[in-house]
C-alpha cells in the first residue's frame, strides 16, 4: 500500500545535536528549506532530537497534525534510527515510515564551509523526504532463538565462558582443536603477578567442564562451517578420529604403557617438543578429557597395518580401541557462539640475530614454561640441553613485539611473564638473571608491586635492546656453549656484552595461524594485526560484526589471564542475554521473491552469503527464508528478472532517494 | 461484435527492418478476422492511402495504430507525431519502436561516422564527388528535400506518448493475436503497459538448470551445447535469464542462446545492466585477473551482447561524441 500523494503528510525534524550539527549547519535555514519540500506538512528544529522532549515532539505532532511520515535530520541511523522508529510507533505510526537524514557524520563533521554544509544537508534532507514518501508500512518479524550456545576454543577463555553459560542452566557445546582443553595456561607452572600455581586454579575448572551436565565437550574437533545467523546457527563440527572410543575409555592410561614402543620417541607438541611421547599419548597428565589419542602417522597398526597391539591388550575388556574410526561431521544448532581460539606464540627463528634454532641454549618463553612446570618434560627442573643447570640467564623482552618488522603492537603480557620467569629461574637455580627490556610495562593490578619484588630479589635489569647473540669466544655452537648478549644499555650509555649460558626470548602473542580462516567461517572481521575485531572497542568489546558471534580472550588481542577471564564472562553474559531472549527481531530489510516474476533461473541461489535462498524445484522458483536473510541485497542486485525484491530498498525508494540527492546538489 | 461499426486501424513502419510488417502477416488466416473487425485506413506497405489522407483525418479518429520502428529521421518524427494525434491507442510494435533494437545500436556511433561508412568507406562504394544526402539541395528546377538524418536514434516513447508496447524482434504471431484480441475485447492492461508476460524466458525454457557458475564463455560457433542443460551454464551467453518471456523460448530450445529481443522484464528499466549484474554474479572466480580474462575472452562485444536491442532505451542511450573513434 503506497499512500496516495495527496494524503502524504511528512514531518521533518532537524536536530542541532548541541553544536555538533548547529555549529556548522544553519538549522533554521534547513528547516525553512524543508518546509518548501513536497508533502512536508511541518518542519521543526530542536536542540537534541534524541532526548525525551525531542521524541515527545515527534509523538505529539504525529497525533496532533496527523503526520504519516517522519524524517529526522540528525546523526547516523546506526545511532538513533531505532529511537525514532520506536517514538513513531508509540504515537501509532508504523515504525518503518521513518527515515533518517545523516547530517552529522556525513555533513557537519566533514564540511567546513557553512554554505556548503547547508547545501549538502539540503540534498540529504531532500533525498530522505522523497524516499520516505515511498515507504510502506512493514510488519516486524521475529524468529525463535535456539537456547544453546557454542564455545570454540578450550583455553581459559573458552573454559570460563562455557562454565558460566552452563551454570546459568544453558546447554553449551565446547569445541577444542587439541586432544585436551586447557590452552596455554595449562602449560605454565605459575602465573603472574600472584604466582599462584596454574594447575591449582585451572585443573578444577577443567574437571568442572568435564563433569558439567550442561556441557558437551568436543575435543580434537574444529568447526567446519557455519550456516544461518544470530539465534539460529547451524554449525558443522569436524571430529578427528582419536582411534579410541571416548565413552568406553576410563582414563587408566595403561594403553600407553602397553604400546609396542617401549620408549617414547616422538616430540610432544604440548611440551614444545622438549618432551617425548609414544604413538598413543596424552598431552599432559591432567588432560581433559583423560582419554589418549593415537597418532595415525606413527602408530604401527594404522600406518603399516601391522602391530601386536599391546595397547589393545592393555585396554583389555574395556575394549575402547577403534582403529577403524573415521573423521566425522556432526551438526549442531545454537543461538550464539563465543569464539575463544586464543593466540599463537611468535616464532623467533625469523629474527636471525637472536640465534634461535641455531644456538641450542636460546629458548622461547613457552619452552621454559614447560621446563619449569612440575608436570613438564624435566619434572620442573630448569636445565640446559646437556642437562646442566644454567648459572647466568638472559631474558630478552619484546621479542617480535613493538618492532615494526614483526608486530608493531605491545603483547601486554611479556614484561610480566618475563619477570615471572626471572623470579622462577632464580628460585629454582639461583642463577644470575639479566632482563633486557625496552620499557617495563606493569600497568595491571599488582604488577608494579610484582616488578619491585623481582627487582629486590636481585634480578639485573638492563634497559636496552639486545642487538646480537653470539657464541662465547671459542665455544662454537655446541650445546655446552656459552653465549654473549650484546646490548646497548641506554641507562649506562654504553654497549655491554653479557656472558650467559641460557637465553630466554619473551616472544610476542600473535594471531593463530588459521585466524583468517576461522574469521571467514564465523563471518567476523580482523584488525590490521590479525586479531578478531570487536564491534566497538569501547561500547561493544565482545560483540563482532556478525550478530550472535562473540569473542573472548587472546584471539581478540594479546591479554593476560585476568583480562581473558573477565572478557570470557562478558561474552558469556552477552550470549546468555541473547539466547534467553527467546525470540529475536529480524532485520526489516529482508529480501523476498515475487513468485509470478521469478523464472527459476537459479542465478541467485548460490550467491546468498547466508544461504537464505533455496530453489523450490516443484514450483520452479526461488524462495528466501526471511529468518536467514540479512538483507544484504546481493540477490536483489543479481536477479536478472527483477523478481528478487527487498523491503526498504525497492527500486522506487532508491531512485527517489537518488533523485532527491541530485536535485539539491 | 457483429453489427458494430468497424474499428479503424493504422500501421506504420519507421526505422526498422520491415520484419514487423511480415510478422503481422504471420498470424496467417487470422488476418482475415482483423480485416473483418477493422478498416485499415493507413498501411503504406499494403494499402494505398497517403500521408495527406491521414493529415485530413479528425484527431483521434484512428482507433489503433501499430507503429513499428524507431525514430531516426525528421520524417519519421513527423509521422510519429501525426499518428499520435490521429490515434486513440498508439502501440509501439516490436523491439525497434519499443527500445530501439538494432538501429538503436548505431547510437554507439554518430551520424558523421555512419555517413562516412555508408557513402565513402564501404568497398563497393565509388563516390568520387563526395556526395552525401542533404536536407535540401538546389537544382535548376527548384529545391529538393530529404528527411534530416538525426545523430541519435530515439525510441517511439522518447518522441511521443505511447499507450502500449508489444515487444519482440519481431513480436511472435500469437502475442500479436493476444494483443489484437485484448484491443477488440477491450481487455487491455493499464496504459503504459507492455502487453506480455511478467516473467523471463527461462520460465518457458525446458532446459535443466542448476546453480549457475561459469568459468568460461563461448561464442556460439565454438561449442555444440548439450541438449538438456541450461545454455548459460554451458558458457553460452544466454540472455534468457533477463529477457521477458513471450517467445516460448524458441532460441534456447534449439540450442541457440537467447539474444534478448523481448527486452527487459516488467519493472526493469535497463536490460543490459540487469544482464551484466546477473552475469557478474555467476562468474566462478574470485581472482580479479581471472575474471578479467573470462570476460575479455568470452564477451568481446559487451554492448552488442547486452544492449543489442535496448541501447537506445537504456540509461546509456548513446555513446558520447568524444568517445567515438574516427
Ligand atoms: C610464555 C607465556 C606466559 C604467560 N604467562 C602468563 C601468566 O603468568 N599470567 C597471565 O595472566 N597470563 C600469562 N600469559 C598469557 C596467557 O597465556 C593468556 O592470557 C591466555 O592463555 C589466554 O587464554 P585464551 O583462552 O584466550 O587462549 P589460549 O590459551 O591460546 O587457548 C585457546 C584454545 O583454543 C584452541 N583453539 C585454537 N584454535 C582453535 C580452533 N580453530 N578450533 C577449536 N579450538 C581452537 C586452542 O587449542 C586452545 O586450547 C602468558 C603467555 C605466554 C605466551
Ligand atoms: S538479500 Fe538476498 S542474498 Fe542477501 S541475505 Fe537476503 S536472501 Fe541472501
Ligand atoms: S535470480 Fe531472480 S528469477 Fe532467477 S531464480 Fe533467483 S529470484 Fe528467480
Ligand atoms: S538456456 Fe537460457 S533461457 Fe534456458 S534456462 Fe538457461 S538461461 Fe534460461
């Protein structure tokens, strides 16, 4: 139904936005201009249209003057379109008969000359008036929300989010790529700044995940595809074969002892390759689930089809082994997703002057975390490659961070974990420790105090960038070899050469290697450095560009555990608010197919980025599922017969708007 | 209808090939019914009535005028205005009147270039005196007049108001008959309408279609398409997806891609733009260079492919003088 032109009564409201708009745009002249436009029954200007009195003005006029279209010339529709739609609806007008002319972001803030600003504002306003004349009333549409959430990534962020959701009584599916949840935190011995034992605080949470009736844990699994949208995601999860039936395994680990390999000989990735494992293995003793995995590359039975299968024998009547297990895809329906896929530790071998990978006693921080960990490859003894205890240890800060060649950003946790490592090294070895730093960044709660404490413990702080690491004279690159750190000590103002026998590189936190793929799967964006991008850094820090997909933890940017946990809870709360709403309002600007016109050519079918269109083979037409359509307009633009149409973006509405824009420029 | 006075019918032929005149006869013996229902008061190709006879008729005295051809000369413009004035219902008959058709493709060049080609450059032309037609030429006996040849071809409705459109190059006999029946039975859609279907050729095409993904376009002589699958999916530039139905999908049925003579579908203004938007979305590549190559190699003449019938009526209308090569 298009209101016939004679009955159109458009109300125009020009907002001053304090001086944001009025400072540049002559609002009185603009209002005068509006009065002269066709079908405009009334035009006003007001200081703050979005304020209660501003909205009241609109409501009163609708009733008093019988307005049937509203144009508000104010800020971006992203901010207050909803406000004015609601106001119109309160006054009995269909909410979609409102149009916003953005004269703040698109005019006032980007134009200096007052005359030009007025002309621009006139063209925007003219366009909105002509467009709104072609608006038709629309029904608001709602869809049911699946009251279940998925959490992707089982580091501390994912664990925390899953537990919070589960405790609130919601079903959660937790998807973890590795054989066990725990993420990086499970690798550490102690955590800064309080030095509490990582396992003591993490293991109970991991166990809680395992035991919680509301959590379905899918380890050794990744998300294959995401269809649908907020409230109704259909997610395919790829489950790698463990070759052990999780439901039958009791976690006795006897198979590992029984394995045909009597000694472990393959590097354990969880130990950064410092420890060894067998073909049937578990990353660390407290792994959740406590179910081993079989590595098909090296398992004799799987790789060569020939083994006496000591593992199966050890498993005995529990009979959990399944050598014929195949990769499988499972599908889940969820209302919201929390992406918590964490970070990747920077590989320092690309910085040649640090000699990582060349000099055996140059370690990454993660390697040292494993060495210090009581459950690690050395049972917590800090030793060099030859088994001896280091006596002089250099720790280099900012490796790969704050460096235009690698990552320009500060990784935020390296200073603090470097202090932690300094403390732990001294505690365990009494070695001389030199921390070479650019600045110490200790801005968190209790961080400065921790810094002071470590300083008082006798750690040497050298302010300067290490330029080079070389073998100590005459010692080659052998495992026993001592090293020399060459550092420009900016406090002393001289180049120092410090002899050490171990170097620890405090490596940067960077996006996961597959972050870009994960980003595409979930339809979210990345910032320039590759971390997942939040919708708004201040006002929507855990939301993303894709409604219903939330982010938490180090996948969104480098951060420590307290921040990660806080963010995880925020994401869980957002997810909860969403799935508890029961239903969700659909975008009004969805597409539909004019059935008589559609010829069933199928041009549109695979163009829809949200898989909202399908072909109805019987009727030979395309059909849009309004619950899935996000109103992107792709099909509308592509449909060669003009059958695909879109609410609020009809050809007539767009042409009128363009004509309006053009008329007044 | 018996006993009622006969209606008055006029037919005229402007810038077009003459196919539309033949098409009227393709309704076969039903032409006798037309004759029974109408007095044909003007039809230069078949009836001996002159322009001055039309000039003498009272305004609005012709019931229906089927006007084929676009407007390229001053004479055609005069006739369009004259017949508009004298007719109650003016029908743009066929693609040329409707949207310019092949004569309208010449809007991608200019009068100057057309004259150079036609009167000087073609190999069979010998024109040593460099004679070109002039609107007026003085001869001893007086002044001779020729119609002015315009730079741009206009469609009928870019010249006078048109009541109905009958698309097609030429319109299909059955559709012509539908239109005549609708006129006689006074069962016409609202003025300004196209008389015809509101869907596209694909709807009438029996070929099996899948989701469209095209990796390479072929010219028609390069492949023999399989008999069952959609031609576009086989890489032939079939305009059926964007072209108004009504022809019965004659071309694609015999393995020849639709070239778009029925023009855009209801509510679509720019046929070529629609076709391009749709094709752009079906090209199966994300690599800009590969996409460029697919288009360059497969569609060497985009204007001729997408605007073969509709250039004059499109948003583009014509090529800028400055862009026309000499
Ligand atoms: C050497 C070092 C020491 C540190 N020490 C401390 C400290 O003492 N105190 C402190 O507060 N912080 C410390 N941090 C920071 C701490 O590690 C992070 O804050 C924390 O690990 C972030 O947790 P997360 O869950 O976001 O990410 P992660 O711990 O990285 O966990 C991400 C999880 O997601 C999984 N995953 C990844 N991709 C996928 C996928 N596609 N599908 C499914 N699952 C996937 C991973 O396998 C992993 O289990 C340290 C960091 C480093 C590098
Ligand atoms: S507008 Fe069309 S392409 Fe876009 S989401 Fe909706 S149905 Fe899909
Ligand atoms: S592109 Fe248009 S005509 Fe073709 S199937 Fe889709 S909606 Fe129908
Ligand atoms: S061959 Fe042409 S007309 Fe037939 S379905 Fe394919 S695109 Fe449509």
